[in-house]
């Protein structure tokens, strides 16, 4: 596969996942700001922007409407929902020969519908727009599953999606590391990751920080856990580079870093999980960034490029 097409598919996977995850997080945050009068809008908004790596320039105070404009509608912000949809569509248009017609029509229709949905959301509230983005991202994932061959193109798209998903969940956890073990903020994290119902069924309703962190970092069955995403990315790289199975056991830089990050999670003692959690999550976030850089250098023959405007969350 041409490096140009491989890079486009990789970033399509990342951008669609970014739009989906950002919509989920913003939807939960907006509901919290509108329903709970005890929450400080400015502090909560800045905390969310730190998670997403967005700097609110020239704004003294933030509320739910300013937050939505920055996170959802800002076209010039690659981390915003509209910015992610635009970038995903442009990458799909540039790789039309390797994506199915259904996938192109799904993204193109989404892109065409955004202005109308955006105007309506400014009058009625952002929930309808955010739900629309989540539904279209789910449709895109379903069409990709049912219309794409499991070839290199598919592997690059899933690789991008998995790396982006792992990065987003780590950012979410970093936003709550200073909360107490019984803080309701952990429910917010679960809801933002689309994990609340599955978590409650898994742990029979018991809520504490250790179990939430365990579930979102290390659960082997939940598809949005960091471990599951890293393992899926590792499987993609192993299929893309079959030479890693040589007798010398030599691995590419991207696969070596992925395997190290995955194994550190896999073999960590549960009792040590919360020990120095901010440092552990910060190191994991750096590893995910380095994995993305290594993939860009190895497969796309280009300098590493990261679309997030902020590399780390301030604690």
C-alpha cells in the first residue's frame, strides 16, 4: 500500500475516534454543568479543556456555551469535534481508491449535515449535535466492519483508532487523579468513556477509584480500556510487519514501544495500581505519543506530527 494511503487511513481512524470520544466527554460535561448548580462552570470547563489539550486564549471566564464553541464548533482547532470531522473527511477524500463507497458517503453526509446541526444546537442546546456525532461515528465503525477487507488498509485504520482511544482514556483518568476514592467524579469518567453500564454490571454497582482505574486501564474484555486498545494496536502492527517473528526476535520501534506499554499494564500488581498514579498515567501518555511518532516515521516516512495542541494535562 502507498504510504500516502496508509497515512490517510491511519488518520481517518484517529479523527473519527477523536470526534466520537470528544462528543461523549462534552455531552457528559454539559449535562453536569446544566443540572448541578454547585459546579463552578469556569473551573469545570478549564478542567475539561486541559484534558483535551485546548488552551482558551483571551477568555477570562468560561461557561457551558463558550465551552461548547471551543470543543465542538471551532473549525480551526484540530482537537474540536468539527475540526476532527473536517480532517477525517479530507483524508477520506484523498484515499477514495482504498475506502468503500459506503464509508465515503457516511463521512461526506456527516460533513454536509454539520452546519445545519450546528445552527440548531446553538438555539436548542448542544445535546442533539453531540448525539448526532456519536451516532454517525457508530455508523462509520459499523460500515467499516462490514464493508472493508481485512487488509493493510483496515489494519492502519484500526491502528489509528486504537492509539487515539488509549490516549483519550488516559487523559480522562489524568483529569481525576486528585479526586478522593469515593468521589462522584469517577462516575463522570465512566460515563465519558461510555463505560458506566458495563462497569456497574461487572462490579455489581460497587464504585471506588481503584476499581474504576482497574477497569479503564486493564480490563481485557472492554473494548475502550487502555489495555484492550494497546493490544489491538499491537496485533495490527504484528500483521503489518510480519518480519517481527524472525528468529532474531527483532521488533520495529513502534511495536517495541507498544509491547512495553502493554506488558507494563498487563503484569502490574493490582495493589500497586493507584501507587503514584499521576506519574504512571503521565508516563503512559508519553508512551502513547511516542508510539504514534514511531508509526509515522516507520510507515509514512515523515516527521512525527501530533494534532493535539497540548501534549500533557496539567495537574
